[in-house]
């Protein structure tokens, strides 16, 4: 009997995906993206609550007020995500506000990885 290979990465079954969607003003977009990739994501992952992160740029959205990005952080469990929220989230958000002021807006969502 022949079985088809899975289209899913078996190492990524389960866990929590913490998604932060951010719209930035055009005047900070390049610097903000560099900061996210070189500094902020490293700070978040180094808390030990997340194992990896991915940065995406949204397509087919209105970019007249600036580009929109999604940063997805992967946690192995809801309890690790909860540790991040309880111990680190506020200070990490404050770093962004201190650096960029009101030149961005963000909203967050939490998802369970099913497959």
C-alpha cells in the first residue's frame, strides 16, 4: 500500500501561534522592519517562551497609510505563551512605543496550531 507524503511538517504539530499584526507609517517602514528583524524578535525569542518567529508582509491590502506586517511567534505550549504575557509582554510593547511613538498600530491574536 502506497501512502502519500504529508504536506504538513510533522515537527510543527501542536503549539501556540502568537500573531502580532502591525501597520507602520511609510516614513518609518524600512527602519522599523530592520529593528523588528535585528532586535525585537531576538529579544522576544530570548525570553525562552517562543522557539521561532516569522515576519510576513500583507499583500492585497490598502497601503496608502503604510505597509502592514505580521510577526508570528511559535510557542510550544499555552503555558509558555502565558509566561510571556505575564512577565514580558508589557515591557516589550513599551520598547516599541518608546522607539516609534504613535507611528504604528498593532493588534494581536493567539491561535492554536492544529496541524
